[in-house]
């Protein structure tokens, strides 16, 4: 991170790749020509970012302060399921307004030692991501949420 501070162009692209926003907002950031404008827009987004909302119904499902790092990529990461679909997810300690669908499954978990359970928005039933629960008592946290970035509202207020 120290080397990025002295290179605002690289810093702006790094922030654009890690900021927890929808794919369309991320694309908007990457298309901004001038570095200072891109950084200004990223600051605006970060200042506005408090709640994580369902893209479909705007239900609040989490908060920035509840994000956690579960991989070397940070609180955002891209994961591929067995059928070849790529899911970019953000990881959260807590989430609200979500309903669990089915039992936990250890097979094909992106996080070793954790089982996953599909989770839908309790309001509109959109598939939002997964709850990951530990299968090994020594692991911490005991559980966390993986929320699909494609299902997060653009305008996080």
C-alpha cells in the first residue's frame, strides 16, 4: 500500500478494484479519464457508503463497518463455482434481512473449513449470497456472510 500512495494512478485503479460497489459503478470509475476525477469520485462513494442494500428492493442487509477480510484479496474477492460461474463477493461479519435456503454444504466451499448455505433477501427473495459457517471449532470467525456484489444497490446511502 505504501508504494501506491506515491502513484495516484495506481492507487485510483486499486481503489476502484476493491471498493464494494456494483459492477456498473466499478465500470464507471474505471472509465473516468483523469486520475484526480476518479479519486474524487471514489472519495464521494466512500463518504456515502454506509449501508449495503439489496439491488432489487433496497432492503439494508449490512454495513461497511461489518466488512471483514477472509482472503488475500481483501473484503472483496472473485470466486468460481463448479459450473464455471464467477461470483464477486464482499465478506461481512453480520447481515440483516436475509433468509437461509437449505442446509449447510461443505462441498466446493471457497473457504477451507467452512460450509456454505445459500441466502436470499427476505423481502424480495433475490439470491444475495451465502452464509459461511465453520466446520472446524478452531477457526474464527465462527461464521460470516458472502454477499454477491452484483446484487448490491449502486447508490449506497
